[in-house]
C-alpha cells in the first residue's frame, strides 16, 4: 500500500490531527513502529510505551495526548472500532516486525 497523509487517515476515521501533517506507509505496534508508520494505544496498560515509541504518529484518546513524545499525533479517539478500521481499511495492511503490544 502506498503512503498516506495523516490528515487523510484522521478524516477517514473521524479523528482530529494535532501537529504537522506527514506521510506514513503503514501501521504497527507502539513497540515496533518506525518513523514512517502510525500506531495506536488500544490498551492503557501500554501507555508507558508512548514516551518511547518511534512511530511517526500515534492515535490516542484525549487523556493520553500529553504522553506522546512525538510532535505529531492523531487524537480524540472515541471508538474502539478505530483499530479495526485502521488495519482493515484501504489505509494500510498491518505489518509486523516485532512482538505484539499496544
């Protein structure tokens, strides 16, 4: 799948983009994502990974927005279906490079 702009992903998922727009090429776990990938926090027990993730952008609920070390994030996640939509939509196919987390 080709690169997608964060603004395009945010609009498709009904989210609000905070920070600068950028292109990402895939989705991955908080632990395994690289700077050209987007990740998300689905389970609060992985919130400690937000400060260390290398993801180019992270989808979080508003209460975790301050925990994202990266300048760009997609916020205001209001639906658990977001993670399914992100992986199954035409946005990306999930890629795995490491153990599953987040």
